[in-house]
C-alpha cells in the first residue's frame, strides 16, 4: 500500500509515479556542492544514490484528504508512454494504479494543485482531456504566464484543455484551501512555483514540489540546482519554508516522508 502520514484528522498519501536515474552526472546538477556536502547528503538520504554513485530520483505526487473529506492531489507526475517527459523520465508512470491501490477514485478528487510546469509534475493532469473530471486545477498566475518559456508544448497539451473545460484557476500568491491545507507561493525553481502546507493536530507537513530536489539542499539550502529559473529567489523560498522545521513530503528524495526541515 502507498505510504501515509496522518496529522490530526488529515491524511497525506504518497503516490509514486516512477523511479529512475537522473539524466546527467549529479555533480553537474549542483556545481557549487562540495565533497563534504555530498557525503552528508548521501548519509541523510542513501536511497537517492544509485549503485554507480549517481542520482536516483523518485517521481511522486501526494493526495491530501481533509477532515471534511475533500480530496486534493498535489502534482500529477510523469504521465503515460509518449508523454513529454518520456525523453528523460521512466514513463509510463504508475499514478492511475497508485490511486487505485490507495483507494482513491479520481472522480472524487476535488482539487489538483500543480506545483509548477515541469513535465515530471503535470502530465497525468490531462490525457486527451482533463484526467480528474470533477477537480479544479490550481496554478500560480506567474507560472501560467511563463508556460512558453518553461515548456511551450504544455500550452496545447495542458493549459488549453483545462481552460476549455473551465477547470483551471489561477492564483496570485498564498491561498487557504481549507481549515488544514494552504497553498504557499515558493517561486525561484520556476517563476510561479508553489508548495502545500498541511497543519492539523499540532503538527505540520510541507509538500515541497521542487522547492528542494535533493538532500544536498537540506544539508545546505544555499546550494543551487542547475535548473532553477532564479537561484537567489529559490534559495530565499527554501530558507523561509524550512525555517519552521516542518516534516517534509518530497517529490524526488529517497523516502516520501520524514526529512526534517533542518539538518
């Protein structure tokens, strides 16, 4: 069964769409990182290192069930065979079967939060037509404005079908989804990147998206990732959210839960 964490009356379920190697040497992705930082990162997250010493990524989405039963899906993964991420990610993804294993009917998903418009986070959102027919899809307006810069294929493959179905809603910064779940603008990785903060029962959990992509950015949040649109802004977003030391629910680290926001 997929892994879950319960905070008060809210349940967060990790859904793994796939696992595969990064498409280039990991040191090229974090050119500032030192040998000591790599040592500490590998100690913190040994499952993110492949047998040949390179970067092994998980591709995860998360489902959040609120106390009132409302069901939110955060990100929609790498998608089926032939999806835009197929050139570098391990498609076909497993999200549909993961939802079934978790007992989640996709027609009961009420909200889909797209953390950002990279192709390993959005592709099951639309498969010909919106895959979650009864959901409102939430995207930051700044991200929508940058779609052609980030990936022009997503305008026709994702944005236009959602707009035609009137299922896309654009946000301008933070927004409360319900009493326990809040969207937090965390720009930098992309212009309109957003994360999701869940707080219930005296505990908090941050679904990071790509606010951080490897444990080396927990070892030192100053370490920039090569594919951040604005490294300085990404760093500020990372530090601001990790300061509260929430439990983390991460897209790409070896384990879905359990990393502290400080090391």
